């Protein structure tokens, strides 16, 4: 059956709307947030170091991201974006930080938020990997401190004021907040701005080297709220305890518990085998999950099945699952679950309507520079709300899955109240 494509331009952002773009870089995570007042926040920008250091000709992820932001971002007077309010590095791995300098050189950030510059010893001593990418990253932060003093800030876990709307006129968008709920193994308690140090030097000192928490477990996590809409993202946090042998390694569960119910969640650690455990989905209870996939191992099969709620026998909550860039190998490995996915490739944009009561999810074509929405089934994609398969025709074709989903009502606050009540 021939696929029919309907090219619909992606509607531009307007004031009051919250856009969360999960950009498919092909080599790591990258999220661009455009707040209701035009505040710009970039969380991570990975880069493939072999591309970065290769001869001219290869397009660098940071430059592609700049192009993307200039195309889809706008300030509140509808002017082009020429700078960023925040750059956030969730943790220091190349698929999260190695493209940040390229972005900042063209769109300089007013604040760069990092987990523990310069020595990464407080509040827990997890040294950076002794590798060139980490040296490059630190060199960039050093330069920022020299040329733009005060730009680099250390994450303040529990705070909902470190990252805020910078263009809002007093009193505008009072229901918007972006709270840091984890970082450096410290987790928000859910009470005011208080947090507890979950991973500590004492824990580390008591265990052998090979089961000490690593860089991934120091990832920052955020809870973003706008009206009734709630959204979770948590870098490369993991839960794997080696079948219960090393329980302190599960940092993911307390963080998901601190977040509580959300409407949309990003899969931790690209949906890799050591993340997105049973309690991750139980606590977050999201209606949609986004997997920042870029490697053959993203996502793990069990993780994908769990995120989809796709167990035999029914009785499980069905969700919408989107991935940014599943590879051909990953598609083969995960073949039995692809039919239940909303999309396996594309830039995934969560667009929250003014006030936050409803949201839509757009999948933008990564091959097409115009970034149009390709709607393969204009009459009925909203049937996804009932958990029906989104794939019409051959699921082997990435393009056949690209489209527009929603609008959906933001229901997480209601779920949260029911759970707590
Ligand atoms: Zn990663
Ligand atoms: Zn990582």
C-alpha cells in the first residue's frame, strides 16, 4: 500500500505556549525548551567526538542544533534567537556535553549550569573521566569563567528559582516552574526546596571500586510544571542494582518518586538496559514517554515493553512512546514492539497550550530541512489516545510513523491528587 504524505508546516511558537523540542542529533541527547515568555533553555547537546575532530565537511551536532533553534525558536516579539538564557549539562559524558561549546559560540548562554565545576568533589566525590572530551569540556568552562565571569553555576538541587522565566513581566505565567529534583546523587524531598544526599562519600567508602556510583548517577533531573501539565527529564540516571546485590546503585527510583505523576517523561539513560525500571514507570505514570535514542542499544527491549505498558493479557496502562533516532539495528532487535510505538525517528516536540491544560506532540522529519510535519493519517491519528497502534502500513518505514498527536488533556495533577488522597 502506497503511503500518502500530507505536508503540513509546523505551526510557529506563540507567546504563552511552552515548547519542548527533543532534537535528534544522531549522537546524543539534546532538548531545547522555549518557555511561555520566550525564555530559552538548552539541556545537553551531545557530539560524536570522531565527527568533532574529523576533517572539514562533517556537520557538527552543535551547528545542526543552532540551525534548528534559529528555525523553530523565536523571542516574544517574534524576533530570531541570537542568545540563550540557560545551557544545562546534566552530566559530563560526550553524548550530553561535547556539542555545547559549538552552540554557545553562536548562541551565547547567560548561564551555564553544571554539576560540580571545577573539581567535582562536592557534595560527593565522583571525578570526571580522564578522557579528552572531559578535558575539552572543562577547558570551555574555564574560558567562560575568564571571558564571561559568573556564567557558570553549580546546580542547586531542590530549587525552583535557579532556572526561571527571564522575560516574563511581573506576575505572568505564575504556574510555570522548573525545579531541579536531582543532581550529584542529591534528591529533592518533595518539601519546599529541601533535598537529601542520597549518594554519599560514606556509601562509596564502604564499597568496592567497581560498584561505586558513576557519572550517570550524578545526572541532574528536572520537574517542569505549567498549569496542569507536568514533565520529567533526568539525563542518564539508572536503577540497575545487579539483581539486588548493590541496592545503593538505584538512584532512579527515589528521583521518580520525588517527581510523582507527570504527563510526559523522557526515558532515563536513553532507555538503556540499566534504566527505566518498574518503579520508574510506576511513580511517573506518564501518558507519553520520549526516548532520546541514538545507539544500537537504545532502547532495551524490556525497557521498551515496560514504557509501552505492552505486556500480554492486557490490564496495563497503554502509553504513547516516541524515540528520536532508533537505528536500523535497534529497530530489528525491538521489532516485536515497534507496532505499538508512536514513532521511532524524528525531532519530538511537546507543545503545551497556553495555561497548560492540554498539549500536543509533533514528530518532525529529520531528513527534511523544512521540518514539516508529515501527517500520514490526517483523519485518525488521535486514535492513539485509546492506545491503538500508530503504525499504518509498513512499520519498517520510519517515515510512515511521522505525524502529529493530540491534543491531549494534562491529567497528571489529577492522578497525583488521587494517589495522595
Ligand atoms: Zn547518555
Ligand atoms: Zn551518561
